[in-house]
C-alpha cells in the first residue's frame, strides 16, 4: 500500500465505529469513513474535544456540527520531492469534504520526481482536477499544467490554492469544462501532453448535465486520453475511490491501452494514510500508474 510520511499539517489520529479523527493543522475533525468497520476504544482526547463533527444521516447525506472552527484555514505540504511549500485553503462543505484529499500526496511526490528528472519542458493535463492539489504539485515541479474541472467553484478554489502556494505566475490554464468533451476537442485540435492525471468521480454531471458513471465511462475515456499522449510521454495516473475498481482493474485498463503503444510499465496499488494511534494504514482508494 502506498502511504505518505511527509505530512506535518495533517494526520489521521485514530479510527473507530465508522469514523476517523483527523488533525488538519491545529484543528481536529471527526468525519465518517465507510472503510472503518471496526469498533475499537476511542481513548484519544480528540474524540471528545474536536473542532468539527460531520454526522451522517440515516436518510443519506448529513450535516456538520462545529465547535470553534473557522470558516476557512490553511495547511501546508512539503517533501523531498516537492521542496516548494504548497498551501491549501480548507473549509468544510457539503458531504463531509474539506477541499483536499491528503492521501494523494504520495502520488504528487511520484509524478513530481518524474517531471523534475525529465530535463525538458513537460506538459501535464489534470482532469477532474478538483481544488488543484495535483495541479500545484506538478506546477511546482516545473510543468505547464492544464487544469480541467466541471465546477466553476472548484476551479476558483484551485486557483486560490496556486496563488497561496506562490504559483500565481506558473504556467497553468484554468478551465471550467466537461472533461470528456474537452479531451475530444483537444484531440481534434492536435494538442498533446507528456503526462495525464485523472481523479474521476464515481458519478457526476458536467456543466450542461452530462452524466458520468465511472464503471461505464472510465475505459472509453482512457482510450480517448491515450490519444493525447506525446510519443515521449512520461506518465499516466488514475485515482479511484470506487470500491468496484480494484488496483488490478486499473492495471488491466492501463496495460491494455498504453503498453502496446508506448511501452513502459504499469503498477497499481491501494493508497492509504497512517493512523497515529495504531501504526496501521487506513485504506483510501486505489491508484494506477503508468510510467515510461
């Protein structure tokens, strides 16, 4: 399992009874997690003195309960692969999220190393790009990044993260668009990229109501995206938070589409976060990596 060991502003403190206790900077949150099916003692004081608690409703969804939590705050990330400090704005919003998936830092480090070692200009396409964690990491490594997300609010948030990270003058294109239609247009325009990152939702809608279901849409989309890779392309990353898409499935899709055309190798695995109280790793989905 891939897990990150360089976070200083974030940690999973403990997990129990369908929830995880997390530290985001100087604030602690309790949020539901479907992977936490064990019922271990909640001995850490944070379970009783959290700053925010997201309560899941039996009818679906849920709501936040706050205890002295600001509307917005920041955390930072640095590592040997990303010596440039990245700054992320956080705020609790609908369906338990805060605006960042910390487990993805292990992937940021991976492709940042590839970009830095390339020794040439690198163009990266980040699809379903959310609040720009991967965009900021790739730009900090020196890549020119095209950031695409269907939500105008998420793209604005990502742009704010880039500016706070000292990347306001970096080569980043910010685009509000349906990812599939954008890729189709890029193919027609003859544009290419050296690296592609995608973090597709299990289900979603584009700006004009386009429906995305990952089980039906992901493989045809990989086939489309492969047409955007340069002959000397460097990497392709897929993240999956869907239980049905196991690491072996990601390996199979990437291998089938990319290896015959570009060579290289594919590896996939679970992504997780270390839990301070137990020393164990909390699974947080899977990633598939192709590298030339």
